[in-house]
């Protein structure tokens, strides 16, 4: 397999030569999933309705009217899925907890049956020597809280703190890594800004209120975590994308800075500096009404790590009117239409390290969708393998450059419910037949397995 960006480094993986790459001993290799995307069992054991149940039932919102009702049936097949992870040889598994399984109405009494599922899952993982890494919020807000205003309301952050504190108490250090939120930009902008995701609201200014309450929810959860003196780690995951100017012109550079402010700095700055970017006056004016004294102290509380989800980059230019526009992808694209740009991972993490570090970093998601097909019981997905190889190579470069990268989670373990695209986009390194629930490890999964086997650690 020829790597277009860094052929010599691939030899270090033992892909083309004999040398194996030397990752730090405690570097975590894993796979990631999310509750609504894989669990199914939407109406079992007292689970409440989530905003994604409601949204996916709203005509026209999800491709083909797909829902997460059954998904990968992981709720029942988790043992099989953990066995696959064991076979692959991963160190850690990043999953998310469905808030409406724990609190069907978002608050009140714990639904023990829902909680027991995660206890069983964690137990199974630990038994198989795989570290559990749990995300508390991967977008499935209880619908009952959305009915009260959802993330547009400050109370939701308080309810999240209660839910988070309960999970810290119940699962504590059996979970080795706690991630408060996954991608608050998506929850806020896609959910409340342009309505592409649940709950499907579209008002640009109020999405910044949602973003503030999400960040506050993170800060409050962090506070609850610290009070318990747990020994595991806690952090947050952001979806960051480097924004490159289309040219050296001052206008395009300013455009790229704006795009970076919207996509990246609006979250990084409050978390690591304790204030919103000061060069974004319209955003600042829109968010001002919901900021209360003390919020930034909570939001910028010290985390043990930052999780970064990286898939692609943007190249942006000035639109000539003080705004910006993204250029079409400049290279090969995945089934999502996202440009494959491994160098962006390197550039992004170096930048985050320099501007916001030192802070341990994890790549909590990286992977690619391709239209896979089963051929005589096998799934040949060379493009996904190449995608992973190229991004792993950037991880090596980052470590060599002294960036404190501590782990890498491939998105995703399983083909799953890809939000507004339903089951029409396959991100798994394991194929799922959604009719029969049969799992087939794809060639990329086999490649990951042999990569992990060949690793020299220490
Ligand atoms: C996200 C989510 C995942 C997606 C994945 C592919 O980054 O959007 O964390 O749930 O499935 O990123 O789009």
C-alpha cells in the first residue's frame, strides 16, 4: 500500500518493511461508538425517548426514514462485540451512555435496568482486558428535557451535572476515561443552528446559547467529578477541523481565521483560556444574555485530557463581503464527500498543542465511510485501510514532534446509524448486515489487528 504523503513512515509500520513502529507503552489504541448509533433496544428496560427517536421519526429528517430503534442491536449483542474487540486486540473501547436509559425523563429516579446494561458492558470489557472509556453525552438528550427547552435552557446543564455525578458514583474508576461531551459544536450548531440534527431547530444566534449551556454542562460535570476524587481521567471531546486559507491574500487569511473561530476557537478558548474569542463581535453579542458570573471558571476547570475528533480539513476564501466560503474538496474524498487530508491531523494537533497546551491529547475519532460490499463473505475496503495507515503515520510524526498524544480511537468499531444519513454511510472496521445482524471483520479491521500485533511498545 503506497502512502501518498509519507511513504518512508509506512515502512515503520511493518507494512512494507520489517521495522515496527515504537509507540509509548501506555499509548491507547481503541475503537469508538455511540449509544444511539449502535444500541437499538429503543423501547426496552424502561429507556425514555431521546431527541433522536423523535427527530428520526420526523418525515424528511433522516435518509430513508431510518431510525436507531434496532441499529446494531448492540444492547443484546454486546458480548459478541466485545469479543470482536478482543480479537482485534484493542486496548480501550470508547462508548457512550444514553442519558434516557439512566433517566428516562432526564431527571428524577435512576432507572436501574438501564444502568445495569452499562455495568454489564464495563464488566465484560474489564474481563477481556479492555479499558472502558465512556462518553456521557453523544447527542441523545432525553426528549422530556427538550420539551422544556433543551440546551437553550440553563437548567439542562444542571440536570446534566446530576446525571454525570450519578454515573461517576455508580461506575467510578471502573471507567478509565470519562468524556463529558462529544462535539458540542455539532450538538449546538447542527441541532439548534441549522437543524440538520436533532432537535432540528434553526436559529443561528440561539445556537450560541445552546453552545454556552453545553460548555457549562461540561464545567459542572467536571466539578462533580473532582469532588469524588476519582483516579481515572476526565476530559471533553471536540470536533476540530483545520481551516486553511485558499491563498496568501490578507482577505483569505482573515476568512480562514473567521472559519477557525466558528469551528474551533469558540470551544477551545473558553475551555482553555476562560473566555470566548474576542475577535468575533456578532457571536459575543449573541451569547452575552446567557453568560452568568462564574461560568467561565467552571468551563475552564482543569481537564486531564482533550479528545479531538478529526476527519478532514477546509480550505476557505473570502466571499468578498466580510464573510467566507469553503472551496470544494481539493483531493480524494470519502463516501461522506469529505476530503482525505492526513496532514491536517498533524497540523491541527501541533497547533492545539502550541496554542492551548500542554495538555494530553487523544484522537477520540478518526475514520472514513466507504460504500462497502460483501463478496464471498469478505469485505475488501482498501481505501479505508489506506486512510487509517495515513492517519496513523501522522500520529507517529506527532509523537516524534513531542506532541503529548496519548491514544487513538478508530471511528468506528461497527457500521452504524450515521445520523441524518441513516444506515447509508458505513464507517465500521466491522461490517454489519442490518437484516441479519451478522458481523464481518473488514479487511481494514484485519489490517488494524495485524498493526496492533506488530506494535513494539515502550
Ligand atoms: C461525529 C460523531 C460520530 C459520527 C462520525 C462520522 O463526529 O459526528 O462523533 O457520531 O458518526 O463522526 O460522522
